[in-house]
């Protein structure tokens, strides 16, 4: 079933993850010996732009489209492409992960091309491309990428972030060994396999009886930066229960029957954002807003006019985020307001 948020920038993909090939003996030796393999270099969480595919100064700009906000990610033409290089250009890497098979007929690489992500050291990245403006950030520019590149970048960043935090066994502290195409780490002492982890989180658009939306400002943000309330799912908790709990903890608002809208991977560093829309419980509609004072310093109700009036408009989340998509779903289309 296609959900409302299925077309979000980081939810797109055109890669067959080819699980069966991960266990092949000598997989990376085989891939590096095959000149048709293509490697996506990653450095400090950034990917390399393809040469001549886009002006790096335009990275992060939103492709123009007249399509409603909920489908803009799939209809806007890509304005940038990532560099997928022959293995000979990447002689060594700190970590390698087999991403799978290219499924896109609209990329430079043919359908069926085997794709690998390679994490590079500072020296190797600078030797490959010393112009740091060619190394780009996923959060800022996902909308400029096509489906294959956005999915590959999201997949690569998520798994490589996991590798950085799981270099040692959680039971005994021994250094772990990478196996299965980069998708498993094994402890040689305990002889256990450690698999990648994703942290589920909920994010919710809360609407009151006057059809206003509730936005909060995080303690770590600058003034006038607002977004939806969100939080991590606790052990033994459903998504719906987490949504009700998080909203009350952060704002003092009681909500009813959160409606699931869809999800988006958010590899910063390892989340899966599950989006909801919910109405305020009428029995508590008049209660005062109570930000928790630690994580959330301010919560406010915003009307549609408030979000576009220069005197009241807050800085909203960027176009790659699930928060922006949910806000614009409630708003009814793209919001002509500044974002962060």
C-alpha cells in the first residue's frame, strides 16, 4: 500500500539490495576485479558529486515544481547526480558495503550494475577530490537527486554510521570483524553476529479544534526555529503509544487516535521517522501548553496565515524532512516560508 509519505526524498529507492550476493566468498575481491562495478565514495558523511552533473553552488536548492507537496519529490526533475566510480579509482577504503544492483534506467550506470559504498579517510578523500565543495550533504540536498542516488546515499550513510558505532563487541569489548558484504559484524571471541540497528522514532502533526498546528522549538535551536514534536519509541511500546506519550511529555497536550501517514529513514545517525497526524482531545482543548523546559523550550499554535505572515512566520524544517511534508500536508501545499 502506498502511504502519503512514500515519495519523501529519503524514502525513494531504485536499488535491489541483492541480499543473496552478500554471503558470496571473496565478494569485494570479485567486485574490485570487475571494471563494471561502481563505487560511491563517502567522506565524513558526505558523498561526491558527479563531475559536470551539477553546479556545486546549486546543491541544496529545491527543484521547481507545481505539483502538490506530498508528491513533489517524485515529479521534480533531478538537478544533481552523485559520482559512482570504477573500483580502480578507489584503491582502499576504511569500510566497504555492498549496496546492491542498480534498477534505474535513467542513470549513467546500466540496470544491473553492482554498487558499493566506500568510506574514505581524510587523505584518501582529498586525493580523490581536493575541492571540498564537491562533497555534499544528504540532509541539505536530497531533493536535488534522482530516486536511485537519493536511495543509495541514504542506504550508504545509514549502514556506515552503524559501522562507526559498532567496532567492538557489546558483550566482551573485542574488536569485531566485518562480514556479509558489510552488513554483519562478528565477534571472534563470543562468536556472535551483530546486525545493523535502526532506532524507531515518531513525529506528529497535532491539530486543534480551530485547525491550527502545534509546533515546538528545541533547546538546541536558534530563535524562531520550529518543527513538529517527535521522540524515540521506548522498549515495549507501540508507535501509537509513543506518539501519545511524547506529545504529552513535551507539550502537555493530550491527543486522540494518531493516524499513521508513512515513514522515512533518517540516517542522522540511525533513525526511522514514523509520521502521524492527530487531533487534540476535546476534553483537554483548553489546557495550557506546558513545554518540558529541557528538550522543548517553547510550543505554539500556528494558523496557516501565521506560517506565511513575515511578522509571525517561524523557520520551518527543510524540504528533505518528514516534518516539512506533514506540515505541508496539513497546510494544503508548499509553504512559501524560510526553512533551516
